[in-house]
């Protein structure tokens, strides 16, 4: 079972990298065709005619969106929805609280791609050798 888990985690890491490379590749392909435009509110933006200021705004907007999706949204969902439900479940019955804690822990890991990536890397790269007790 441990080798299957390692295989699954390694495969998910590879798929995440393939998705990132594919996104960059698609963006480069769009830039190579001068007739491609992006339509926002009925106005067409041609990628080849955008000024450097517009590219800077696009980059800053993308970075802000990425930070919100990777950090803020999972934390808000975990603390704003998960924590009150966990407290209520813990007050009602101890067993329900334990089950809710496990569910919210899994939800937090799956909710943030960075936490999931860190978990995958930790599971793949951790030191599994038994530790020796140093006795004097």
C-alpha cells in the first residue's frame, strides 16, 4: 500500500507540473498569432498591440488573483466555515468532533494546492531511516 501511495503522489506531482507547462505553452502559442484577441466588455484587446503598462497591470492582477486563490480562499473557508462547525461538533459529541476534525484536516489539505504540494514533497523526500538513541 505504501508503494501505491507513493506512486499516486508522484503521479499527482507530475500532472501538476504538466498542467503548469501546458499553460505556459498555450500562452506562448497565443502570443505567436497576431490575430488573437481577448474580448472584455465588448472591447477587443489584441495581444500584440498591448503596451508595457498593460502587461504590467495584467501581471499584477494575475499575481493578486493567484495569492487570493492559493492562500486567502482556503484559509477563509477553513477558519470561517470549518472552525465554527468543528467547535459545535466538539461540544455536541466528542466522537463527532473527532470525525469533523479529520474531515476538515483533509479539506484544508485538498483546499490549498500549496499545502497539497508540500505534503506530497514531504511524503516523498522525508528520511525514513530509524533514529538511533544516543546513550552516554
